[in-house]
C-alpha cells in the first residue's frame, strides 16, 4: 500500500534532509525522528504500543507529507494510465479510487499506488516516498504517445490521515470543514462523510482552502486521508488534535503504522514488494487486468510466467507471500530464514516483515516461502537469531475489524 511505514531508502546519502510542513508541531509534541526516503519523519511520540492501541480503540493522526502525489491530466489520461499501470484506470467512476501497481517490462513491481479519478480527464496518482521520482519519470515516459500531461505535484500537496473507529465522528466535528458544494444533499459534513464509501473521495474546503477527503487507509481500520496545501496543513493538524482530544485521538508515528499495516496483512514496498517480485507472488494478482483491450507495461512477462506455471508448475524459487503465526514473545524480523524442520539444513523461505502483534499478543510475520510450504496450517520453523521457533502458515490478514 502506498503509505511508507518503515524507513525506506531512495535518497542519496549526501542529500539535504527534507522536512514536513508539520515538523515544528512534531518537535513540540516530543516526536522521535528517523530518515524516511530522505525525509525527517516522526517514528513515534509516546510509545509504539500506546499509539497502536489508540488507533485500534479510538483514533490516530498520521503525517504522510512525504508521500508522492502526481497528476495525470488530458483527454487521454485514462488511456495513458491503462498502459502505464496494471489495473484498468479507464473504468474508474468520478471520485472513485483504486489500488494498483506499476510494473516494469519483466513484470516486477516498481511501486504500489492509489489512483484517484478527480474529474473526467484528471487523475491523482499517490506513490510511496522512496519511489516518487521513479514513478513520476516512468509515467512521463509511458504517457509520451498519449494526449496527457504528467506533473509531479508532491511539493504542493500536504497529506495527513486520521485512522481508527472514532475517526468519522472526530472529522465530522471539525469546524471549518465545508463539503456542501460536493454533497448538497447532506445536511452536515458528518452526513457527507458517512455517505462516503470506501475508496471514494470528496472535494471541499477547509477554512477557505481546497481539501480532498478520501476514505482509504493502511491500518485495517476505518479512516480518512486529507489532501490540502502545505500552508493549510498546520492549522488542520492542530484543529483535529483539539477536536479529537476528548475522543482519544493521539498523534501517531510511522512505527505504529507499520505494526498496524502488518496486522492487516498489507504489503510494504521494499519488504513484500520490489522489482524482483511479480504481483502473483505477492497475492496481488487481482490488481492486474489481463483482459484490458490495450497493452500495458509488464503484460508480456506475466503472460509468459503463466504459461511456464501451466506447463511446468511452480519452481521452488518462485516463492509466494504468506502469513505466519507463532507462540511466545520472540518475533522474527525481516530477513530471518524459515526452515522446514527444527534442525535440518532446509531453508524454505524468508521473513519480509515481523513483529510481536500488539493487538493479538503473539508473534506474526509475512514471508515468502516455496509453494509447497504455503498452504494454511503448514508447520515450519522461524530462525530467530539461531533459535528455531515453531510456527504455522495462516491466511491473511491477521486482524480484521468488526463490521460496523
């Protein structure tokens, strides 16, 4: 999902650090910072656990200003995106969003993206911070034969997200939020927000400045993303924290965001996704529309892989993404090997993300394993610093919120 949640490379070592429009607010709140693709971003304010539990029980407020926002506009913008990306963006309705992938010629994943259709010929592509420049440049190249213009607007757009079961009621109480022009039938912003379906967006104003409210998320909870100008972001951040204080809203860092997305079984670029991984391996075959009437980048490689699998089966080096649960308190981390037995020289996979789940209370991990070891219920062993921990393959996600 295009919302960076752990430190991710992408910026030259000698590049000057970049700062969010909210940096002074984070400092005042006592945040601990780390480098995220060249950005100094808050990793936590109080504790990872407290922030994680706040999102599950009430709400958390995240600064996502490091994300990339790229506009694709023009009468053939949809056609250009159909060619550039794995999904069929031309099928999007107005104000609809879609999770999709950018692939390379070999079918590997360049980045995972969310695309919003904000008008008949206007699309907003949201990319991971570490891949912003690569995605923008690839879109420009892939749009050259279409009547479409690609503009990287990342520096002109600020982004924060409010996530958690109380996010709707908090956002509905925000003074200065006006959604009437887009939802004239709604008596209040709260009604407009409640009517907003998942993976849809609605434009409006906040204190006279344009804002786009989207109902997506990367935590497994209900929530909203708020896109506005960097200049408007500090006032919006302050007002949300004040409005939600009585409801349990807390500022949340990207460390808690990582454990939240892991529990929800959501992949992270650089961990579960990379140019070495094809969509089917990561369980993202649904994001690829093979029957698009037009060609798209990576299609030939995926078709060839499908033929190989049909004729010869899946080789052991074609590893697939799985969920893993263990007992005890020792969690496997990214890069830890996975064995078939308690003592043999029989590596069958590798952990991509792992943690002691704050919600579930036991270790969880996502990992790539050989196809023969991928069925739910399969026992295996996690190598945690030389000690093999018994574990079991499980279906993803680990956590799913209850229906409201």
